[in-house]
C-alpha cells in the first residue's frame, strides 16, 4: 500500500478466501464457526504485523551506567488496528454474500440486534463478531494480542454496536499445483464505505479494505467451518 510502513505482501496468485465468524457449534472444544468460501484469481493481499509496545530508556541520573535500563511504554498501542487490503478477480458470483458477511449491509440497518447480521437469512440466530473474544474456549484462536510481558490479552469490544469483525483466511496454491500456503488474519473490521466491487463484461473484481485488531498466523490448511450458504462442513 503506498505510504504505509513495510508489511507483508502476496501478489498475483490464485486460491481461496474464507471469512469466519466466532460461532461455537457442536464440534468439541474447537467449535465450528460459520464461514463463507470464495475462490479467486490473481489476488493481491497486503497487511502489517501488529504493533509492539515502545521501549523507554532510563538512565542512572543521566549517566549511562550498569543501572541504565529500558521499561515498556504505554500498552494502549495494542488497541490500535493495522491496515489490511486485498483485491482479486472472483471465480464466484457471491459478491453480495461477501458484503453481507463482513457486515456492510447490516451496518446501515436500524437496530442493534446481532440476530439480524446474517447472510441471506443464515444463521437464524445471527453471526457472532470475532472482536473481544476471550483467552480460552476457542480452539481456533486464543487471545487478541501479546502484551509487553509476553502474555495473551483479550481486546475490548467496539464502542459502536454497529461494528463487527470477522477472521479472514487466505490460501494460495503453489505454481506447481502443490500444497497450499496462506495466512489467517484475526479480528478484521471492514468499514462499509471502503469496500468496492467492480463488474465488467468478463470478470468481477472485489477490493476490500479493513482494520486488523488481532494478530495473524501462517497456515497450510484451512480451519474447519460451517458454510453459511450450504450448511455444509468444510
């Protein structure tokens, strides 16, 4: 992304995008979130790792002696999001479902009940935001970010009740057609006014811009999910 700090970039590969909520279904401790599966061509993905707490220097009465040391600064930086952007040519026609799953349509509707945050009426109880998930009880993901002591800390929910977050998994197939490689990006909020879909005679292009509040991890396989459109486990 122009003007952004150095991050992680993947360009021009074909593969699959999966969006996941925080629903814990009847599949043991790890749960089974609802998810949306989208195949794509030539995806470009860019994001930065989460910020770390600043180091503050402390001297011995302004002298650099053996008593000089560092202390961690404010941990408020751990609440700050980092930018995520992706664009791709879709191999599926479910463009409306993408916007519904990330909460674009629901954010403009009256009311705060999460039961209305659905994709084509599914699930009936509504999707569950991945923001503010706890430190246990979710086998797919524990904690929000890592504090200055190396401990996992849960992050607070949004103050705006019309904001929701989802997890995002992207995996590419190697050029030789072999194993997948990819990344899981956690607690991503997609501002409604920043999302774009372009349709032409021969292709549909989607551009998503989000804010990552959680962390990320490399993956070689997708997490288990209940497909929100077909009610099928993948």
